[in-house]
C-alpha cells in the first residue's frame, strides 16, 4: 500500500495505471500454461501466484487486445494470438457460460477468424443463454460478446439474450437481479455491484449494435440510480436491494470497481449516447487515490506494480453482509444498528487478480476523459 499525494493526482494518472497494469499482468502470467493465474497474494515470502483461471485469462486477453504493442511484455514474450488460441481450446469444452462468452469476445477482439471461433460459439449456443437460469453477470457478458463480435454474427441470438436480460430489470428499483431464472433463494433480493455495472455496459453495447432506444434508456436509468447511491468520497458500494434499489451493505469497496469496472460500464454508456456519468467516474477514481477509510492512503502499490483488492470491514467471516441481507429479507427497511462503530472499515485484502488489470486496460482504451482534472491535479 502507498500514500498518493496531491502532486500525483493529475490528468496522466490513467496512463500511469495502464503502464503499471502491463507490468502487473506479467506477474500474473504463467508462461508454461499460457494462462493467467487466479490471483497473486502478498505473503511473508513475497508476492506469490495461486491457481489458474480461464475467465481471468479471457478478460486479460480482452484488455491486452487493446494494447497490442505492449501485450508481449505482459505475456513474457509470448504472442497474444497464441495465448488466445490456447484460451479458445479450453473454452470450447467449458460448461460455464461466462467463461465461454468472455473467451469468444476476447478472441474476436484479438482478430480470430470465424472458423477459429466457431467451436466456442457452438458451445455458447449449447448453454442456452436465452432460456436457462444464468447469473446476470454471465448474461451481460454474453450480450456484450454478441454485440461486439465482428467474426461471428447471430442477430437472433443477440436479440433473444438482450430481451432476457431486459426482462429481469426492475423498473421500481432500477436494478438487475443476481440470477435470471431459477429457484428463488434467501438472498434473491441481493444484487451486487457487478450485477449492475455489467448489464449497463452490455445494454449500451447492444443499443449501439441494434439501434435499440429501449436498451439505451434502461442502461441510463440503471446507471443514474447507481450514481445516485455513490458514496460521498466516490465509493462504489457492494450490495443493493433488488426490490427497492437501496444500499444493503456498503463494504467491501473493491479497487476494481473504482478504476476499471465502474469506468468501463459507465464510459460505454456515454459512448453509446446515454447518460453522461463522467463526474461519478472521476469521484470513483479519487477514492482509489486517497481513500478516507485508509486515512488518505491508497490501495495502489507502485513498488509491487499491483493494486490491492479491497477495503473491508474488520469483521469475522463476512458477518455484516449476511446480517444485513437477512434483516432486509424480513423487512426492506431493517439494517444492523451502529454497524460502522462496531465493525469499522479499514482492513486491506492484499491480493490482486488479473481481471482487475485486464478490465482497467479495456476500460480506458478510448480517450481518457474524466470530467476534467481530478481533485488536486496540476493545471
């Protein structure tokens, strides 16, 4: 963790984070497996790699595809096309809709041919995204992939997935659920930040591809509500009540939401002609650079070329979020009293995952505008 002074908060901060992301991704790549790891974690012996992840490989490839000149540095000298080919081989037999959709999207972005994408596309179709129960995040990724794809075109499937996603939107709360279809559970009323921002992005992309004003209006309505709930210091809160739109539990605040996922979804909306959320994007970036929960310090670790995962409450076993969701299930207005005093925020999760840096590269691949200079920036 580092403390970021006002002198570092200038219009070039995005460029600095992008350069750091290339170096950080190199720390997360396994050359022997031609995949990105699940995470790196700080230990007493230094930063160590753990696991492998097809999903995180696809997201990293998607971000690196927008940075072709720097990609080989992140891949230990290997070609992005070769890593993409290895990714497609695994995705063609994956039973996870999200992994398949992301791999299709990423490989198309790299420039794979229709013939190379066809086995993965067939696998995506077999998983019935427009019919079966799926996490809303995975439906959103599928819609983004189908809306962006240049080598694969299936307007009927794209439109069906869009209709499925839009049918889950709650116009009262202006939110999307955690899962579309399936059996209700005790936590069906809980939507997380990811359940909101990925549909915003997907519907913005679909609106541009299909010329859908309905999709653009829905994406804008959702984004407007999300921005209205943003923390005073720019925090993107974690859990929301799908029934009412209220924040259920604020923490953890994830770094990726502040500099990658939030900007990515909201910038996509602006680029599609929807609601301008650039001021909220700027506020979110300001929190990352100087978090009040950390007394003005930052999760950005310039020495390690990593951004630590989150600031959480000092609590045992995610206790508060389970208590908050349980009380809200009894009645939407019920919350744990004095929660900030009993379980204050300030605990740092010293891990980073490649999807964070991949999405950061993707989010800022178009011109860097954040509604003027960040606070404290030099003119």
